[in-house]
């Protein structure tokens, strides 16, 4: 009912009501129902159409929406995680970076890595997980650095198992404060000092993490992960991480979320879906447990521009000074959703608040490119 209609109704009704005091003129109180009507309309309008960003005081009177009751296992794990995250890291003058190589066999770029590590003894440790055959080492720095390994199958939980196995071995050395996962096709993009200062100079882990609503993202989610893992928390990212010691401890301490991904994120699931735990487990875990403790990109560059199942691989003829210089100059991280919209998200790579190049390493390089990279190494690592 409109305001002028309410006005007419109020006048009519007032004339129809017998007045208890004939001496008082009815015209004297005409304004009362009119004002009351306007106040009622204003209240209803404000309730139905509140101003932007307005929060009703009534919400403060209502009890907060109850959080889901945690299971015993969840509660126990959250206590452990909280204890790990709130315990200040132990830093010593001997702080080292653990370089963990996940490879099927011999490392084709050992000579390059030998050049990278040369002269920096005591600031790094090396661990090699060879899943198919025992490596033949050409660098003395790699001799005796193999750990007990198990078979790894692409796309299956065994990939995550190998990562956890490498972390467990590396964590035994109390001086290891940062942990970098590398493949057999990875090469360094900067010299050792640059990499060391980059990783040790910031209190973050570099875990690629983004939301992908498409078929290669949240379509892989299984409701069997409930209640511990909700679809809204499901994330995707590259498996090639670089983590601080606290996060490394969390990864090997976790059995609850790991088991969810072991059972319900695998190739050949229901409805023809294929889920790959190495792409989803760590991004989801840290999105849930410590989202502000990770940079949302990996420090290992991979080129997915070809839109295939596997990233672009560089032959010897592809490896030039310009290629390596271009990769080392990238200072924005990019993510593209796998749905039909192909939404591109760009974010600056911030290091302690300052924009810096994103990448310290790159893959995938064919073994045949070793001589080209060795010849260029001293030049391109200046960037």
C-alpha cells in the first residue's frame, strides 16, 4: 500500500471513530496515524533493503552458527599442527637447505648441480630417491646420498609417499631448515647464494595452490572425503614444492588427510574421474591448515602453454641464453582454470612484500641439453 493511500485510510477511519471527548477537535490529531504509517513503512523498507555493508545489530544477539564437531582424530592432529606452527623455528649458524631429488634412476644433470653446489659445503644436503634403478653418480657430492626408495607410479599416491620419504630422511638433520623437491629434469636458474638467500630469507613455504572449478580441478573431488575435506577447500597445484621445516614436519605428521587422498583421490574413480594426489594433497592441506604460511606459487618453473597432459619439454636446440633469461625475469604467477571459461589469475611474486622474480629452478629439460646449459650456466645465473 502506498503512502498517499495510507493517508486517506487514516483520515477516513479517524472520522468513523467516536471521540471520547467532544470538546477536542479531531483535526488536532490527524498527524498521529500519518506519522505512524510513515515510520512503519520506513522500518519495513530498512529491514528489506538495508544499506550496503550494513550488519544488523540483531545478528549480535543471535548465537554464532555452530562449527562442525571435530572427530577425535581431527582434534588430535589440529593440536599437533598448532604446536608445530607456534613453536619458533630453531635457527643455527649451520642452517642448510635440503635438496631432494625424485628420479627414476641416474640424474642426467649431476654435473650441472655439481657446479651449482661447488664451494658451498655446509650450507646444503642432498637426498636422492631413485624409484626404478640405482643411480650411477658422476659427481662425488651425490655419492652416498641415495635413500631407501620404493617404486613410484605417475598419478598415484606412491608419488606422495616418495615425497614424504624424502622429507623424513631430510628432517633427521636438525640443521636442515628448508626442503626443496626437484625432479631429474630440473635445472637451477640462479647461483647458490641467490637461491639460499631467497629461501632462507623469508618465513614462507612455496606451495602452488589455486581454486580450479573445472574438470581438472574440483571435478576430481570426491564426497567420500567428507567431513574432513570439503569441496570448497579442495585445491590444485604443482607438486614441486619448497617448504620450511615447520611445514615439512606437518606433512610427515599427517595421517588423517593423507589417508583421505590415498583412498579417494586416485586414477579411475567413480564416474570416470581421475584424481592425482600429488596435484591436490599438499595444496588442499595447507589451504586448510595454514593458508597465510604459503606463497601460492612454486619456485620451479614449468611451461603448460601447450595445453597437453605434460608440460613443454626443452630439447637441446631450444636451450638458449634468451630462453633462460626470460624465465628468470618472470615476476608474476599465472593460473588458468580448466573449465570452458579459462579464467586467468595473475598475481605478483612478492618476497617480504617486494616484487621479485618467481623462479629459482625450471623443468622439463631433456638430458641432451646438458652441454648447452653448462656452457650458459655462469652467464644466465647472474640474473
